[in-house]
C-alpha cells in the first residue's frame, strides 16, 4: 500500500484521552534464542531477536511498530502474548479491574485468564484459519475457552453478530475458509480476535498478505472497530505509509532495538534517526512527477542478530557513524516533548 491508496479524506484517529492510563508497559524486554552446537550441544551463543525494548501504550491508542524483516517486531508482539519464551524484562498489562499484572513470568495456565483481554490478528489469513473447521467454529473457539458455560444459542448469536460487525453475514458461519477470499479471511480472523471482547489487540502485519485494493478496506474496518469498541492496538508492519495512516505514535525498530519513537506525523514527515530517514526515503511516491528529497543510502547488509556489531547496532550502516558509536549501545532518550531517540550524534547536532 502506498500513499495513493490511502483514502482521499484523511482518517481522523480517535483522540487518546489526556492522562489516559497505560494499558501496556513493556520494560527492557529481551527475547534471546540459545544456539547449541557440537557433539554435546554446548551453548555457543544467542540469537538476540529482541534486545532491551521498552515502550508504553495508552488506553485507546494505536502504537505502530515498523522496521525491516528480521528486526524483531513480530517477536515483540508474540512476547506480549507469551507465544514465545521471554528471556528477561517485564510486560505489564492493566486489566479491566485496574490491576496491573506482569505477564512475563506467567506459565501457560496462569496466562489463560488474561488471554480474553489480549488477542492477536495474524499476518497470513490463509494459514491462520483451520481449513477443517467452519467459520462459526473458528470464531467461537476463543469463547469456548473463555466462557465454557455460555449456552450454545448465545454463542451462535454472538458469532453471527461478530461476523456482521466485520462486514460478513451470519449465514456465512456455516461455510469453510477455502470458500472466502483473502480479505474475507482476514475479516474472519478479526472477528475471532474480537470474540472475547478484548481491550488490547496485537495486529501482526494484518494487511501485508492482501491485495492493495483490499488493504484500505481492512484498515478502515480496524479503525471503525477501534472507535466503536475503544480498542487499543499494537500495529506491526513494515510499510511506513500504512502505519502512519492508522497509528497515533510510531516505534522504529532495528536489529532488536527501538531506535526512535514519536507521534506518527513527526516520524513520517520529520524523522530524526538515520535509519528512520532511510526507511522513509524507500517509501514509493504515487506521482512520478513529484521530486523526492535526497534518498538516504545505507551501506552493507543488516547484520545477523547472532553477531551484532559492538556498540550501536546500526553503526555499520549509518552514514553519520563516529568512532565513539562502537563503544556503547545508545539509550532511547527524550530529545523533545514526546520524541524519543537512540542516537546521541543526531541529538548533539540537532538533527
């Protein structure tokens, strides 16, 4: 999706209430996958997929998370839902009753009571739906887990209501996934995520597998549902124009780290970090007659998370790298109201 595919009338994002409490707070999150090799399978290293990520999401807000493939953004989403093991850090979730719970140390059994309030929309609408189940069974499955005593008639009525909310019909509950298009399947996935009345949705590239003409429809649906139900989103994607359209704030990730976080308009129109500028300069322009600002060229390839460079993870590709960048990992610090940056060089030089 490009800027040309966004509806001509700009979408007015639901405002986040001033002083709204954080529904999700992630502190120094690390997800490392151990590497074993040799005859005795000794521990020889780690794949540092997520390496010290911190952020907070306020109730009713959409936080966009962007970056190249392999930067760790999907792993962050899965770690919040405890779908991957967490090496260290905290994932603080504020429940409906106002109690804040750290999800990081919970076992699968301890996590179950909280799953109704935190759900996920998966990237691939083709592989995320069981082909042997009807659509009604797929949407009703979370309800069976969260409310096993709910009468069958009430469950069927809720499934039909959810399907209508996402632009389908109740009669389609008796059909199978292969009878639907990709966009319709993603709507089914959204209905399934909404079945337990969650407050927080992790959307993992929910439109990247869809045709461009369908992407805007699904984005508009997500925005309408957010306004109607007061949902909070963590919206993961690699396309900055899509994320800018739907998000209140954007976090830019590189090699397991957040390198910049700011309001969506600031990141999209006035990026500070050299990596954010490179990402933005790669967004295609809809009109070939328009002149683009000078493109930011990155040298080399993204390093492996198994063998990260010392100091700043971006320094080997950064056009503004200095010798001191190899000696320490820069912290994400506030350089202006609401703007966080992990680059002391840019902060020192003023952009």
